[in-house]
C-alpha cells in the first residue's frame, strides 16, 4: 500500500529540517503539538482507509480544514520543530501509538 503524499512529505521535511539549521524565527502559522498530531493521525487513517493508500487533495484539505489546520501549517510545524530530534522522536512515537490504537479499535474490512 502506498503512503499518502502529505504524510510522506512531512516526514521528509522533518528529516531535512533536522539536518539543517536555518536560524529563522518560528512562522506565525506554526501549529501546536496536539493539532499536528491530531491532523497527522487523521490523514494517515484516511490514507489507510483508501483503496490505493492515497488521499485525494480535496479530501486532504477537507480533513485539515475540519481540524483547523492546513498543509502550510503542518509544514511550518515541521520547519519549527524538526531540528529538535528528541521532541520529534516522542512526537512520532505518539503518532504511531495513536494509529495503532485506531487500527485495533477499527474492525477489519
């Protein structure tokens, strides 16, 4: 199953940000931690429910808008926090746990 484009791009952006120090101040549209986690989990679950593992752009934008987020906000979060490897490690562990818990709570198709 292919992964959704946005979550994959966010992971790539996190790794790139961890490797580079821009020294730039935090963008004004940086999301809070909980909103980032909620949005990432919802996007990943939507991709997992999709037959081809891809979320259409309109669906992605709808999911993010319902949560009060946007693709730019998600990327800004990664730009701001991606260099903090311990923070990101804990963040990805929480995301993985929440996805795993959702899979357990969801009956198989």
